[in-house]
C-alpha cells in the first residue's frame, strides 16, 4: 500500500466531492495503522497548501450507530480553519457545494485551555482542562458509495469530517465542574428538520460521556507519533448524540438541548 498515493487520491476526492472504491475492498490487508498513515500524509498535504489545523473531530463515539455503518471503533481527524464555521447568534448558513453524501450530526464541542495527558481519566478531571463547551453540528461526508466501507477506510477518509459548526461557547467555571460532569452526561438533544423532530439523543451516547471521548483521543494519539498531541487552544467535537441524518440544500435544521446550562441549540440553513 502506497500511503502517499492513497492520500492524494482521498484529498482529490474531498476537493471534488467525488466517490472512490473502498480501500479495504481492493486491499483486504488495509488496517488501522495504514489508514492513519494515509491520514497523516493527507494532513501534510493540507498544511502544505495553507490549511491550518485548529482542532479535532472524534467520530463513531455513539455505539448505537455502529451496526448501521459496520463501525468497530471510534475514529478521529483534524479540523481545519477551512472546515470550521462559528455560528453567529446561534445560526449559520452553509453551502453544501463540494460535499459527498452529506449527513448532519448534533454534538458537544470543547475548547481546551490546557494540554490533556493520560493522567486525566474521569469526566471531572478532564473538565478541569476545558475552557468552554458549546453545541455543535458536524457535517460529515463519505467518499465511498452509499456509505459502504471497511472499518479502517473511515480513518483514511478524514474520519468523514467535512464541516464543523460551533455555537456560542459557555465558560467552564472550576466551581461548576462536579455538577457539569453530570449535566453533560445526562443532557438531552433533539434534532429537527424544519419543525419536525427526526432524532433524539443524550450526552452519554458519546462514549458514555462527551468528556470521556477525549480519553479515547489522548490514548490513541499516544500510539501515533506521526501526529501532534493535543494542545491548549484546540477545539474538539466529541461525536454525534443521535443518528446521522442525510441532508440537502434548501433544508433548515435545528438542535435543541435540555439540561445543559447556557446551551439552547443551533440553527442551520443549507444552500447549494
């Protein structure tokens, strides 16, 4: 497997919104190590053309959707300045031009105020390193036909990251950490298209707690010296709390959160 060639092919597909055959179908030996080597090569190409990493996305933290996609593990990828959108007044308009089979996921994002090491293992400890939390939407896209792929393909395909829309940040105060740990786990989210609720979820759907998704990321990065460790200032989105819903231009979507202080939701208008 020539990882540099595969990385160029994957990046071309991302740029053009095109589909490719599953890597694992034509190379049955393609595994996680090779997939993240492809991701590292693609990251180098993106940096070389001026894209700047600003954080990470963690995917497949919601085990309830694994069977639908044939997933076997959480995954991660970089978020770039070119893929990050900050909502204004809890709303954003996003063009789907160039996307591939896009789907929408309501998530919870964190802003890091300190590097995370392997010493932080529970939610409250992790929250002490978090500067803020916010509602987020991730638009994911798959460059394999009909969202059919082998597990390791997902990491090579940018862990399906396409755009991240982040809502208004809520500062984490040290005196609130114990209560917030419970609220993040138990909060509820509803995902609507227009006024119709199409999916519901809870914070615990993200690896039992959104903050614990960062434990997966820290542990994975410890085995991947080709990538930088997490650093202060990064934005991390922790995975979908509901099913990922197919989307198209002309639709308006919204999320609403209950039980999470300072968070109401996000509104998203999709255009060509």
